[in-house]
């Protein structure tokens, strides 16, 4: 995933969220600004022969917005 972050300049942060028992991993990818990177990420992961089982855009909840406000 580090090489994906280097290739896609609009990625701000990639965080491993969970390693599953079946060997799959879940990541949280945060974009710089309000950019939808799903299509770009899909294309780059396909080039690396990485299978995507699910990808979705997370909606910011009111709680998320509040936490960002108080954190900084």
C-alpha cells in the first residue's frame, strides 16, 4: 500500500484498519480535500494485481466532524 500512496499524490493517509482471519486486509484511505479517489485507487491496485473485494466512500458523520474540530 505504500507504493500506492506514492503513485497517487491525492492520498493524504493510508491506515490499516483490520487484518481478517482469511488473510484479507481492510484499509482506510483518506484523500487530500474532497476528492473521490475510488476509480484511481481501483486502477492502481489492478495494475499491482491486488484484488478488491469492497470499496466504498465513507460519509462523514456529525461525530466525525466534531472530533476533527476538537482535535485540531
